[in-house]
């Protein structure tokens, strides 16, 4: 009789403990503020409430890119005396990063396999990130979860594929009557993300790629191809008449510089981690060669123990006497320049190329430029809050390559640069009418 009573009591006690545990767990909430739906380049505040005072938990983030590659991150936190974790205030103790980093769970996400670049270019579909909070003990039971939908295209922004003359691209137009400033986004390979996000901020943006064909099939480049895009933008009914801006990164940098030097109507150029000279192919304009090609020697790649190469020093010296005909005569430009260089760029020596251009403009008595340098950032500077990529397949070098960048510093550089780009374009492409920005 006593044995049965004890067994029954123990069973009821276990059930009561389980019920209390479930009730406590049901009070735990993971909140994304001000909303779980936001634009890609907007921060969210991650908060967990309902925990035990000083409880230690792990918060995870997980997302799958457009190629099916899973990216994830995690960080461990200690709740305060009221049972709350606030990523804007509380430091990560261990995990994908350490310290106070409000958006650290996003930029520190890594792929399940090495050397993967996060693929997100379908702008009509949101970038979905699943956040979850877990017990630290045992198997890490999940206590709460929330889904963050990060949209690339805001309400009222239109997306229209364009095929005009010899070029094609995608045009993004903000809501409203305008007039709006116009920007040409020249990408090495087609990407709509940056152009779409700029359109959310009140710019008419045309995204186009440097390579519409395989690079192996290209023997020469023609500046008319890009001038047609500039002319097309200026003819858009919602565009103001203050000229066109150009944004570029990496291989497209010399195209942006050349447009500023040779094509009227280019008022503002953002050059990010590019070269001061015309790279790889001779450049023609109006049926004559205007710039010779600066060549590369892939035998100069630096191998690493992991088999990933560093291509930083493969490009020939543009200041060498035999390469003077490759340098873009940027002193001819009537518009303004924003030069941006990462000191830890392992694709090429962007800081040295930027210094060369600054010195050249100063030598010609020019003051139409500003420059920004990020000491610990890498080559792939993108709009903020995407996963940092330190290495991936290099489509031009045809092998795995290092891009560089210490993740925390690189992420901070992206936040600062994104604001700087918008301020620069607004300053030099101003329109009389106000420019509404797109929201969700």
C-alpha cells in the first residue's frame, strides 16, 4: 500500500513539474522590434523575455539562400535580473561572435560548407531568417522562435526589365511623381540587390552587368555600351535633370571612372575596391581605342594552406612606364568622386589604387573627390546585414580565392558606407522636388 502511494505521489509530482515547466516556457517570448518584417538594410532589435533571472541561453539564426545553401550562427547570453536578453545591450559570451553586436547574428552567419557566398538576388522574394532561443543545458531545447522577413523591394517600388539598343538591365523606380536622381549600378555579374535597395531610398536605378557573355569570349570593351545606359536613365520621365550617378565595385571600377572622364552628364561616381587603370581588355569609344589593358599574371597568386589563393598582387603595376596608357584620365571628369578602399582587400590592392587616384587629382589641382578607407574590411563590401564572406569561388580567376575582411570590422564598414553612398549621391545629384522613400 505504501509503495503504491509513493509511486503515485512521485508520478503526480513529475507531472506537476512538467506542467510548471511548460507554463514557464510558454511565457518566454523572442521578439523582433519594431517589426518582424523590414527592409534588408534595416536593423532589428532582438529581445527575449520571460526567462529566469540570470538564465543563460543560446540564440540561433538560420537562413537558406537561393542556391539551397544553409547559413547559420549562434551566440550565448545571460539574462538580466528580470529574465530579459536584449542584443542592443547584452554581450555575447561565446559563439559566432563575442561582445555587444545588435546585428551580430546576421553578419556572423556561415554556410554549412566552406567558401560559400550568400546568394540573394531575387528581389521580389524576402530574405527569411529564423531566430530561435534554446536552453544551454542538455540537448538545447528550443524555448521560443520568431521569423524575420527582410525585403529587398519596398512598397511602391517598380521593377522593369530593360532591353534598349545593345544593353539590357533592370530598372527600379521609386513611388511618387519625382523628379528623382538617377544612378547606374554597374555590376561585374548581374545583381539587382544594391540597385533595388537604392530605389527604396528615392533613386531611379538601372542595374546592368559588365559581362553579358562569358569573360573568355570577350576581346574588347566599348564605352558606348554603357553610355547608352546613361542616356536611357536621363530620358526617364521621373528623373531630374542634374545628371547621372554611377556606382561600381571591383572590376567595374574602371568603367565608372571612364564614364566620368569621357561621357558628359556623369555627375557623381562611387568607386569601391576597384583599380585606377583599365583592366583586362582594351577599351574603345567612338571607334577608337582610348585605353590599353592592364594585364594580370595569375602565376603570382599566393597559395594558402587551405588551398584558397590570394590574388592581391596579380595585377601589373599601373604606374609602371609601360602601363601609362592603361590609366584612366580622371582629371578630365567634371563630376565628383567618392573613392572607397578596404585595407584588407585580398583581391587586389585597392588602397594603393585609391591613393594613386587621389594623388593624380591633387597633382592636377582638382578638389572634386573624397575618399574613405576601412582598415579591416575586405573586398566584398555590400549593403549591410548580410552574411560576411571571406572566401569563395572567383569566377574570373577560376579558383577559390580569399576576399579578406575581419567580420566584425567588415560589417561595421558596410553600415557606414551604405549611409555614405546615399549622402554622396543626394549631395551631387540633388533634385528640386522631395524624394519619398519606400517602406514596407
